[in-house]
């Protein structure tokens, strides 16, 4: 088992402990989602992928820092999210997703957009907020263990 696969297994156990039946297991356990939240994580032989809805980022341990993947995933669980939806008429054609790290600090997760939309219609913008799923204090110990494993393999 590769290091990123072991990290995925540890994250899976943490999610089972805290979300129980809300944790959905797909692709023979290699793709996990939490209920209808849009938060997901997957693992294959080469990489970890962390996502929220259509927006996601791949982390190949050979080239990327897996610590960033761990931080991104736990920020998705423990931070509020700001979703900006752009409409042409009644059609949503673009979503921007940001994590709210503090009152004045945001981390952009990405933008999802469709190519076919009624471009001639007036653009409207709507901002929605989603609360955190879990308090960071309740998973702090487990998070430190996972980060320690990622850093030192212990």
C-alpha cells in the first residue's frame, strides 16, 4: 500500500467515526462522499483527489505535497463555504466556490462552468453560504495523527 492510499484509509476511518451512515462508499471504497454535501475524496494507484461538487484538485504524491490535500479536505469539513452562482435568465452557467478561512480571508477552490448557455440574457449573481459540517476541535487529534503519518510515515 502506498503512502497516499494509507492516508486515504485513515481519512476513511475518521469519516466513518464521525459521519456513520451519511458516508457513501463508491467504486469499491475508492470514492467517498458525505451525504448530499458535495464534499468528496477519492484515491487510486497514483493520486488523491479532493473535491466539492464539480470543482476538484488532484494530488500526485510524487509531484505534489499531500499535506495540502489533507488541509484542503479538512478545511472543506470544518470551514464555511461561499458559493457564487451566475445566471443567464434562470440558467446557472457558472459556480465559484470559496472557503471562508477567516472574516477577511478566502481560499478559492475553483470555478465550474458550462459552455452552452443563453449568453444574450442578462447576468444575475447569487451568493450562498454553507456552514461547516463538523467543528475542528472534535477532529483535531485524528487530524494531527493523519498529518504526522503523511509527514513522517509514523
